[in-house]
C-alpha cells in the first residue's frame, strides 16, 4: 500500500507503540486519528507532533472495550478525513500476576483483559469495516505479542488474550478478503513506561536478562514495533492473515 495520502486510526496511541506508530504514519504522509482512553494531554501532544509532518491529525477519546465508543471513533475519523484506509489495533491492557499464582487471577481480570485485548480489536474492525471496504484496499494491523505464541508474559489471561488475537487475525483475514487485509505484529519485550510500571524494581534486571538471551542481544523499542507495522502496511498487497514477530530473536531461544 502507498501510505501517502491515506488515513488511519491508531488505538491506544497516546504513548508507547501507538504513539510511535502514529508518528511514523504521519511522517509517511498519512492522516492519523489518535485514539486514547484516559491520557488526553499525551494524545494532544502526539497529534501536535504529527501535524508537524504536514498531515491532518485528530484526537478521539474512547475505550475500545465499549462498542459504541469504537463506532464513534471510526465514524469521526472517516468524517474528518473523508476516508479511512488503515486501522492499527494497538490498545491493550494486562495485570502482572505470576503464572503459578492462579488464586490471584480474578474474574474481573479475565473480563477486562479480554474486553480490551480481544473484543476491542473485533469491535474496532467491525466499526471500521464499511470505511475500509470503501477505500478499495483497506488494511488492519493487530498488535498482539509473543506472549500469545510462547505462553510467557505478564499473566495467564494476557497470554491467552494475545493468542486469541492471533487466531482472530486469521479468521477475519479470511472473512474480510479481498477488500480488506488483516495482519498482526507480535512484539517481544518492549523497553519503556508500560513494563517499567508493571515490573517495578525488577524492570532493569528483567530487561538485562532478556537482552542477554535474545539472539540479537537487544530488546524492542516502540519505534522498532512501529517499523514492523509500517513494513506490513507499505509492503506487498498479497500478505494477509499473517503474524510478523518482532522480538530480537526471543522466540528462537537462548544463544548457543
């Protein structure tokens, strides 16, 4: 897909991977809708930075777990830009619970994690579908995780939700072709605020341990994931139903 002149919605775009992706799209000449849930100030900062590249950028509040909010986000983006070509489902949530502490996993954890990480992308795709079809070459990128492949991550519900999102990517690629392609990107350990808050004092040790084990000797930055997302957008128009792993070689196992 030629990115310049297109329009995109990026969910959870006020920080981290969403922010990096929105700015990368804007730099490539794509109008962007910055979706956020609570971080209005940060979202406005991302939009202002995106406008420096000479494209339209708007902020649209909405919790992706709420179907009505998803529809409002897509409707507003399409109305503002006159089109919608790209949807990046980046919004996500988790709880940091060791996998063996099963009694600590509450129904509320399952419900919220699946509402945001699985239902959210489905609802966003459903809401965006008419606009993506009208574009003639619509594209969805779901941001999943290597947790959904390896079963290692912040919690069991999180791993299960990301596995479900990978599976849903395949299902919807089949259902929505040929007018809309659906792919996903599976990041590994992403250095930054999200894991810093989740891991607390263990963050630096966990980061160093992962760097020492990864084949490429480093962990991901948000910009690395954004680059992977853009590679699926700007690459071949014959790729659909695929998951691109971007993890520094994490899934390959420790270096010999």
